[in-house]
C-alpha cells in the first residue's frame, strides 16, 4: 500500500464512482429524445435494458474489467484486459445483472476478432477493425481505472489511455480523444480544489501532448462547447461529439449534480454521456460531492469505491472479499 493524500483519494474515488453514477443515471433514458421522457432528477428504473434503479450498463462493466485487470496484473496488460472483456461478453463477468448487455458494435467486433485471432497490434489490427462508424464511445467510457492507477505518472497514464483505446477502438479519433481526455483529467487531479475550470480546459493546458489532432477535436479544444446551447449538441454516440457535450456540461455546472442532470436529460447516448462526465466531474469535485442518495442507491457502490482504493494503492485487494461476479 502507498500513502495517498485524503483530498486526492477523494478525487480518485470520485472518478470511478462518478463514472458508475453517471452511467446508472443515464441508462433509463438511453436512445430517447428529451420530448420522450420526464426529466431525470435521480435514479429510476427502466430503459432499453429494463434495469432496476441505480443499476449500471456496459460502460461500468468494461471499466470494472479494466480495473480488476490493472489490480491483478499491477499495471496495463493488453492480453489480460481483452480476456476480461471477452468474459464479460460471454459470461457476464462484472455485470450488474449477471449477463452482458448494451455492447457497442465496435467493441463486439473487437472481442470476437480477439477470440478468433488472439491479440494483434499495429496497423493490421486497425485494418481488421476499420469501420467508418468506428469512432464511438466504447473506449473513453472505461478510461478512469487507467488514470487512477497511473495518477502519479502523467506520461504513463496518457500512454496507457491510448493503448487501452486501441484494443477495441483503434480509430485515430478515439485514440486521440482518449489521450486528450486523460490529460485533461490529470490536469484536474494536479490542480488545487476549486481551480478555475476555464483554464483547465484551455488548449494551452494540453500542449504537452505530442500528437497531431484531427480538425473536429481541435475545434472542441478551441472552445466550441463554450458557445453552444443544449439543442446544438450531438449526443448520438460519436466520441468527439461526446467530449464536446461533456465539456459543455462541466463548463457550465456549479456542482457534480447540476452538470450530470443537464447532460443525461439531453437523451441520446445518455448512459455513456453520464459515464464520461462522471469521470471528469468526479476528479474535479470528488467523491464526497456526489449526492449521498446517489452513492447509497448505486448498485455495488462499496465494491466500486474499494476498487478505486486498490487501483491507486491506498488499499489492498486482500482487504475485502470481492463478489463472485468480479472473480
């Protein structure tokens, strides 16, 4: 175990629990337009997967697969991560219901190709997974465990944020957005509490990234989200659009709660919007700023919080008995 300052631990816990809270908050209105549902104010049952209130979807499941792998292997292990993603898909490992549901097409293709051919790297993997619609949210939604584990080393955190995205979403837009989002969250973690959000989200704060960014992503980093209203945001599931919507909600919010509710009430890919927002907002406001009733109503919240503690080295996996669905 290692020493983690109390305030930083609160933020690290906030990232993983925030991801799961956001996922569970958005799940009941996934794929709907705002005119089709009563505004979301807290957990509710329902949605396309008929979940009980406070239950989460594939976003959290794949994040937990990543978390358990990082803990068990004491670092990034591409093969082990893909094995766990396959176990989720085939066996319901790390699922809130005991079975896989909500899998994205790109993630499904990547897992099935891995099952058929094993782990493949580089351009060949990109070619095998080439898809004009392949720039979805399936990588950014599960990012938090990587950043929690490597929170003390920004260079490694950004590198493995890229590597983790490449496993299922090798499209350059996904890899680049993962890197940018990783650097943004690291900036938040390394800033004092209550630090000005505008400066955290400026392009200048991200110039340490030695990558060439696409035009769509550059537009977001140059502040497109600052000047849009809710009706102008695209919540259809493409990763750059998702980042823009998340930054819009975060930029305008004065609390974790305010931003999350503004975002999931846009509908669309609402569970993933919530999961991505929860990672960033959790890093900024921290675990204790997430409303108590949301934490208390979240399925398996103590387990998720414990995994965050293990990821950052604050606690040992041996200190608690993991449930059967995570073993």
